[in-house]
C-alpha cells in the first residue's frame, strides 16, 4: 500500500493519536534546551478532513511535538473561525497553527487576539486581509480550475453545499496522487457551504504573528501566483514545492519541515 493511500485509509487512527498527543498532559514536552515545545494545531480546508494531515502529524509526533488536528465545520468563515478559536482557548502553552486551503482564512481569524499563538503556517492556503473573500483571492490571478463547472451543488436545510465532481477531482484537487487514492478522497470529501466564497474575512492575525508559507507550484485550485502574492504581503518565510493543491499529502516532509522551522 502506498504512503498516499495510507494517508487516506488510516485517517481515523492517526488523527486520534494526534489528538491524544495534543492533550494538556502532553504539552509539557520540551526541547533539549528545556523550553516547552509548542502544540501544533493542524487545520484542514474544504473538500477534505483532518486525515489529509496524517503524514505531517506522524513526523511531528515522532519529533516530540504535541499535535491536534481538529475538525473544521466548513459552515462559514465567522462560524468556523469562532469554533477553532474555542478549541484554541482550551490549549495551554505556545501554539503553532498550520492551515491548508480554506483553513487559512479560518486560522487568520481564529488566531487574532490569542497571545498563545506564536506562529502561523500556510500550506497552499488563503491568507486574506480584512474584508477580502475566498472568491476574490482565488480569481485574482488566472489558473484556477475550481469553478462552477467543476462543482456539484446540493442544497441542505440551511443552505447550499458545493462538492467537487468525480470527473474533475483528481486533476483539479490532487493531480500528483494516484487515482485510486483520489477516488477515495472524492468519496469522502466534506463540502463547504458556498456562502463561504463571498464571506469577508476579519482582522488578520498574520499582521502581528510570524508567518510561513509553502507555495504549491502546480496548484489548480489556488494559483501559485496568488499564493506568492499573499505570502509576500504577509512577510512570510516562503518555500516552494512542485506539487498539487494537497501539498501536505504529496509533500509531507516539506510541510512538516516548514512547521518545525516556524516552531523554532
């Protein structure tokens, strides 16, 4: 079984382990110099769940970092940010937040005003300024293949959800993973309420918190040009990888190394 297939199929076990290690008792883990290692909070984006961080979490846990990978509700920018902020409020000690894709707008808002958050890490993620929207940033530069033709729209009681169509999922979302893997990812994808696309972001935490960014050069969801623009604007320490939108799955070592660099 390939590493990428293990990433998808072993989701519950690794995320459960990550959550246990992220418990308060584990926060006493220290560096060789005696300083407390920060708890790393891994935040997933739309069309995905926390299992996408499994291979990154495995590397961080192996190196002694407390890790928690909470669910992102994907119901709206303000609601999702408030939910994450409530989780952060239960965690003591220093925190490093790492986000993928839509998760970027969530950590940008949830970390604002939280003195425990010492670093932000964006992996092919949105880094909005106040008042900006996902749709505005996604379409600021050409190249995204995630448009209305790639989506299945399904109403629910309180709104409308968007799913990536099966025939588009591999090429749009994760072109450098095997189709056997992306077929499973498509089947288990978690949709986002389409209202999140035009919901404005609030005051950004990256203006006061050190920031790092991993640019996915072959991203068909969020164009690399948009990623570079946001990273530069945030004054981020930036690295790049030749990978699709799911950089943390296709290049877990690069993502984990960037998080450890941000953690000091």
